[in-house]
C-alpha cells in the first residue's frame, strides 16, 4: 500500500515531569531529575503522534532507532516542550529531528527513526 506522508511534519507536545519520570524512581539514576529514558519516551511519543495523524486506519509506526543527547537536568514539576520535525521519508522509513526544552533551555536533542507498519501484520509476527 502506498502511504503519502508530508515531507515537513512538525509536532509539538508539552509534558509535565512527574515522579514516574524521575531517574531515582525509575532506577536509571540516583537523583530526583528527569531521567534520560523518560525524555526519550517524550520524544518518541511526540514523533509518533505527528506521524500517526497522516496514516490510514490499520497502520502505525514503530520506533527503530534513537540517537539522543541529554544536555541538561530538569526537576520534578517542570514543563517540558518537545518538538519533533520530520526530516526524511524513505518509503516507509521516517527520520525525525527531536529536541526538548525546559523553559528557554534546550535539555535534549537528537535523531529518532520510525517505520510504518500494518498493525495486524506486525502483531501477528510477534505471536
């Protein structure tokens, strides 16, 4: 099936840093700051939402690669703005440039790749 994804998707989402996102709560660190895995999840989620708005029913995207730098710490209660910009479409392969901000400070940046799949076929493969 041919799927037409616009070349210049940009999605912005805001997230509140809650206890479940904190490094010492998750076990990925020993201090009460936004964990790197949680920041990456926010980036992946933002890219996913941006892509899914353009997919036909029955199709989804799955994350296939992350290359992220965590640049600065953020505390619990902070509001994180995440921007996902689609930079390249190659068939069913999508490459996003992602960044995260705590106020005016960039706290993370990098590349996230997703692949478009048929949801039923994908689930059948893992059964």
